C-alpha cells in the first residue's frame, strides 16, 4: 500500500507542478466567463446597423406598409424604391453593384405575387446571418398576413389586437415536484455536463497514455518495475492522474459558480456598458441540485477509470508516441459516440436510443448524466447503469493490468490479437 501511495503522490505532484496544469486551470474559468458574457454582448451589438433597399414592384400600397413595418426592426435602415415590374430585374442587377462597395447590405424584391403566394426574394451580403433573415422573414410574414386579411375586409386594428405575442413558459417536473427549471435551463445544464465530462475523461485519459508511453520509450519503467509490481504502477498512475483531474474539476466548478453569481460584474470588468451588464445579470441559469453533482462526479470517476485503463493498455502495446496516437483511435471513438448522438438524447431522453446509450458502459459515463440533467430518470435505470459500468471497470482494469504487465517490458513489433490473448491469460 505504501508503494502504491508513493506512485500516486509522484504522479499527482509532477502534474500539478507543470505550467500546463496552471494554464489549463486558468483557461477553464476564462472560457466559462466568455460563454456567459459573449452571447449577450453579441446580441447587444448585433453586428452593427444593416442597410436594406425594398425594390417595390407592387401595384398598390403594400410595399409602403411593408417598408414601414421593417423600419421598426432595431438596427435596420430601410429605404423603399418603387420600380416597374418589367424593369425589376434590371434594377436589381444594377443595385447589386453597390452591395459591398457602399454601406448597402441587401435588397428585398417584392411584387403583387408576394401577397398572393407569399414568395419574395432577398439578395445581399448578409444572407448568412440567421438572425437578420429570421427577423426579416417574420416581419414579411406578418405584413402579408395583415394585407390578406385587410383585403377580405378585416380591420387592421382588429388584426393588431389579434396578433399578440405568445410566451410559452416551460417548467420541469422531477419526482412529482416542480423544480423551477425551464426547458432552456435544462438544455444548458445537459450541454454543459456533456462538454465537461467529454473533455475531462478524454484529457486525463490521454495523459495516462502519454505517461506510459514516455516511461516505456525512455526505459524508466524497467527501473520502476524492479521495486514495484506492474499492477501497482498502473493503479498508482491512474489514481494519481485522476486526483489531478478531480482537483482541476473542483477548481473549475467552484470558479464557475463564483462567475455565475457575479456575472454582471464580469461583464463590466470586460468593458461592457450598463445595458449589456444588466442583461447578463438578468440571465437565468439552472440551479444544480446536490444529487446531480454527486451523479456527475460518480460517472466522471468511473468513466475516467474505464478509459484510463484502456488508454494505459494501448500505451503498453506500442513503442512510440506516434504509434500511440494511431492505436488510441478505437478508444477515442467509443467516447465520441454519445457526443455525436447527444442531440438525439436531449430531444428524447426517455427514448430507446438514450436508454441504450445510458446502459452501455462505454457510453453511459456521458449519456446517463446528460439524460439525468435533461429529464427525470428512474432510479432503477441509474442503479442498473452504475452496476454495469462498475462491473465493466473491474473487468477492463483486470484485462488492462494483464496487458500492461507484459507490454511495458515488450519492445519491437506491436502484438497481434492472438498474442494479446496470451498476455491476458498469462
């Protein structure tokens, strides 16, 4: 036990003392701060004012009313130009020469058919801006809707009163109780948990792989195994790196909590004005229950031990870092699977795909916490997932230990499948 603790202490201190640990520990909270502030700042700035021309080839006053409606859009300057239908395309081609060379950003082409079939055309340099296109389309849709009703004899005042904005509030229920969490907050929490788990398991698992390859390539491992059993060395290395991971995650989570509580101050420190700072301060973030934190840490630890053991086994089979990068691909792909399918899990957390991924041990360290954050999960499913994952960790660790025992002292050609089976059987 004493020798095991010596290895754990060595691995922990060596990594905590590195500049990369310090950089990573600082960059984590910085990234969180940017995630909190940047969306509001970008929304406040909105990419500057847009200048749009409405080429109006209609035969009535619809173009005038549409232009007036578009002028109500914030940060959108709209000018109407009446054109004949026959010269509409020529006018559009000529106006296109000004886009990009003048402050003009685009043009909206409308005809009498716009009201009849709801079709219009926008040409501009900002068509990739989803916000601009969505806002313009919504204004065009409501204007066409009002125009068609007016032509049927419905008063515009009645239309205005009828078109009230509808705000659908979403509240999550967990275990028969209202939690106060909305759909947006649940999605945000699940997305954050996915990102943190994926990053942490991959980052610290790869560190184990790198440490084993380095010791093997420099033959330091030959000195270490003279006084340590190979399994003690493996267990100490995995536990030491895992302790570093827990420390760094703890710092990240604690700092993230502090940044969330002081998010308005963070916006001011980044040089934002009072409006942006107030908007950031009013942002609602989900409350994270203690059960969610404990579930997160449990799956992180089990997931880390599972993948760290596999990474260590891969490292023991190769001789160089280049070979290790190639050989680690199958292990990384197992971790990527729940990442690729995460949207499917969030869209239907109780579906068969989400249930399967949360029970399969190689995907459950990410899939189950994401499901838990997105929707209530029966405790029987959580217990079954944890039981399967724990059993798999024990089996994989035993297999990795057998491979590690032989592989760290084997050099030359990488072993084939038959040779690996012989290593495991011992």
